[in-house]
C-alpha cells in the first residue's frame, strides 16, 4: 500500500482534516469545527446539500399517503369520508 494512501487512511480514522490530515475535524462528541485549525479548510456543506433529501422525503410521503388512501378507500370500502381525510392529513403531517 502506498505511503500516501496509508497516511490518508490513518488521518480519516483519527478524524483529521482531509486536506492537511493534521487539524481535528470535531470539537467534542457532536460538534464539529467550522474550519481546520491548521490549514483553514472550511468544513461546512455547500448550499443545496440537503435538497435531494427533501425531494426524496416528499416522494416517500406522497407514496405512503396514496397507499393509505388505497387501503382505506378501496380495500376497506370507506370511500371518501372524514375519517379517510383525517387519516391522510395526520399521515402527511407526521410521516416526513
């Protein structure tokens, strides 16, 4: 294994900066540094990083709501009632 790869793996295991492999990434158990103390590399995520998960969450919520409507309306024969509407609204409010 090349020396640079071995050094990189050791730096990742020790949770050091990915650029200089010396500055710590975390300050405590759940808090990360804003940037590297040694080289100044900025650790924050770029804008739009979580956008894909929002689209996935919307699709998953819609799929669960449609599945619930199918089960309540067609399989159980409730049709469109206030109970079906209340179930759908509660699922859409709680599921995401």
